[in-house]
């Protein structure tokens, strides 16, 4: 009887229209939220794309080191240099591995690691690590970089 009365006065159509409108409104809210999430992700991706590998690793709290440049002395091929860059997390990892202590300059800690790395490469290559092979001179550069000559 109740449904008959609703149909008689057209209330059933009004209720259906309201229900349809509520569904559409809910979908619109969900679509807006989804679009906002996608826009935020696109903004973060664009921001991430502007970061250097060092900045990305530092932001994640991961150790990072890279060789930025390598030069060989034309007059004496036994000498040259590597320009290294690293983040603070890399130095912390080197300290944990025994390459340095709090208070040691970062450049010295990285130099100890680099010398050890070079020595290990010579040994693995069947060469004497104590052979005359020039010297390593550490020059501190701006922004936490160092040049090893």
C-alpha cells in the first residue's frame, strides 16, 4: 500500500532521482580525490626527477659514492687523479667498517677506503700493491668533494 501511494503521487521517481544524484555525487568525490592523488604523485615525480643521484640516496638515507672525474698525467702515466663525491651516509658506513672515527675529516676516511680499494684491485690482478706507483694527494673541494691526485 505504501509503494502504491508513492507511485500515485510520484514520490518513487523523486526518491530514485535523489538516489541517482547521491551515487553521481559520490562518484564525483571519488574521481576528484583520485585526480588529486594523481596530481600529487606527478608533482612528486617531477620533483624527484630534478634530484641528483646523491640527493636521492641521501633523501633515502642510503650511502652513495661516485667517481666524478678521472685524469691521467700526460708526462707521467703513474700519476693522475680521481675526483670523488659522497654523502654523509657513505662516511658513516665507512666509519662502521673501521675506516675512520668521529673527528676524522671525511676526506681522510674516504681516502683510506679508496687506498684499500686500489690495493685490493692490485692484489686481485696479481700485482704487488707495494710497487712504485706514484702517490695520492688529497685535495678538499667544495660541497664535500675531494680530488685524489
